[in-house]
């Protein structure tokens, strides 16, 4: 028996026949009554035009979720979910030219989950747009989305300022599926406080939902968990107000500490693609969630730390987290980048020297050192790894023999439980940066060409300051 789940990459109309017949019959009766055509009562049970109209009205689609995805110079991507099949339209226009309206359309189909991502194309760079969503021709309430396409900046002497929000480990409680005892998820107001910071984008650093035991053994269970988290009321303002980008870690990939042996990882990849709107997902030679995009002089590389990784502490294979092909892809992307700062998003920590849990130092120390050595040998500067997973936040920095400095900024957790690593011995820890409570971070890139700086600020779940550190452009090389 095939699973009745919608994927925009494999569209299927799986609508119960009885519902189709009911809608068709109601529509015919309504049209006949309005035209004065006599109805034959003996053919079907009597059904007035008023009853027919009520049936049709009751089946108007409802919007269950909306999220702004990747926005570039010429395109913007919008994800949405409804409660039934419908025709969706996205109408948008430049704020300064309301008459220049564009309309983009998509049929939302499915069985248990009705969702998809629509792309608006051939937009004007550096332009503020307003938009609205229509379902079956009617404007959806609360579905007004505004955004600004990227400006063409490389030849502008005034480099733009950029604000990126980020965090990891989002646990949303659901009674009947949660572990016993005190609820693991809390402080959902954190998502509203992130939105209040008005960032230019939100980076979700993995464990963006937590698959439970009843979830990861079935495709419908995985989709349910993604949908349940995405429907969190406190999250809606953030999802709709800024472009959202994501990587995954073990809990939104499969079981705890899952690896490439997870038997249903293809389902997980399909769900990830169906619920996020990243620029891309791997390529024809490299499967997974990897991608790369830029915002002004900031390059952002998204890594997949689950698809290729070996089982933890395996002895008969060479341990790996990224796999050699993805490692090569990472180094080539860093080498080709002309950006001032290069953010590398990965679910787990690279630099932390403590051999605990799922740190690189604990699971794949040879690969960790090889990545560091290759960055140094290639003379790549401006590299900042950005990680989640650990349920605490911290900044690590490593000065290489050549003078090159690499950073690792860990931001965790958003709404899951916090961890207090009192016995860890991370020799690369930046003094004062350890945060042992729910939090999020902002990275703010500013300054003139040649003297850019990146300020990293951490905030608690109520938006209060916790810690900040400034990384100047000159800070990636020690003389």
C-alpha cells in the first residue's frame, strides 16, 4: 500500500473518490437551481441549493502554514501548506510600483499533507516587494508577505550591512509522543524575539524538529513531526517575515545519533526538501542537503553531516562525518569564494577539542585535522564554522601555525533542554562565551571595504543580551 503523502517533486492527486463525487454533485445541484432547471428527485435524495452551497463553502481551503524561503537577486521562494487540495496564487508587486503586478500559480495536491514551494521569477534586484496569497481565487487571511531582493553590490563602494539570526535544537511538545516527566520543550516565545530583531535571514542549524520513536519508522510519521513543529503559533512571525534557510542534524534526519545506515533516510531527505525552501539540495554527483548562497560579501555554505557519516565509534571502517567527496566539495567552495567572511553551517562542532558526545574530535579526529590542514594549505581566510547540536552555546577559535585563524560559533538550544558541560575541556574555548541556557544569536556584518567586522551577539529566550564578540576582518590572521 503506497503512502499518501504529497511531494512537489512527485505530484500525485490522491483524493478520496467519495469526496470528489460529493463536491461534483453539490456543484451541479447549485448550478441547476440557479438556472431554474428542474431537478429529478427520484434520481438522488433531495438536496436544496442552500445545502449544496453550504457543502461547497465548508470545503474552502484553509492555510495551515506559510514560510518565506530563499530570496536572491531575481527570485523568491514561498512555502505553504493547506488543509485540502486547491489552486494557489502568489500575487506580488514592487512597493514603489503597485501597478507592476506579477502572478505565480501552483496546484496544491496530496493525500495526508497538502504542501509545496512556489518560485517567483524574473524579479528586479534590490527591490522591496509586497505580496499576498490566494487560495482558489480568494485572498488568504494573514498571508501578506513582504521581502526585498538582493541588491547588485560588488561595484558599489558602500558595502551593505547584514544581520543574520541563527539557532538550533527546536523541540515542540506533543503529549502522547513526548518522553515522560517534565516537558522537554519550553520558552517558545524565543521565536518571536528573534523576529523582533528584524534580521535579514534566519539560519536554522539542525535539530529543527525532533523525530520521536513513533515518527521515524514511517514516512507519514516523519511528515507529521515536521508539520507539527512548523505549525507552532509562536514561530509564525519569524517564518513569514524573513528568508529562512536550514541544515539538519540527527533529530530531523532520523533516530538519535543517526548515520548513513538509517534505512529511511530517503524519506527524511524528501521531507526536508518538502518543508524547506533552500536554494538547492546537493547536486547530481553528491546527494544530500548541501548548498551555497551569498548575501553581499558573505558566502554561506550548507553542509550535510548525516547522509555520509559512519556509525559512531565504528572500528572496521575509517570514521567519517562528511565523507571524502563532500569534504572535497567544501574545500573547493571555500577556495573559490571571494567573500570577506565564509560561514560554513554544519550540525556538529568541528573545533571543540573535547572528546565528548558527537564532536568531530571524538568521532572523526583524522578527518577533522585533515580539513583544518587543507584550509591552511590552501591559504583560505575568513572561515567561520557555525554549528548547533550541543544544547549550549560557545565560540571556539584556532590559530594555525601560518597565522590563519578559524572560528567555530555554536548556537544551541532554541526550545529544547539546555546542557551544562561543566566537565568538558575545550582548549579552544573563547573565555566568557559559554552559555548554558536557551538562546539565539545574531551575526551583524558591517564596516567599509577592507575593514569589515562581524559582531556575534547572543540573547536569551526573552531577547536579553548574554554575550557578544567582534571578529574584525583582520582577525583571521595573526602576525
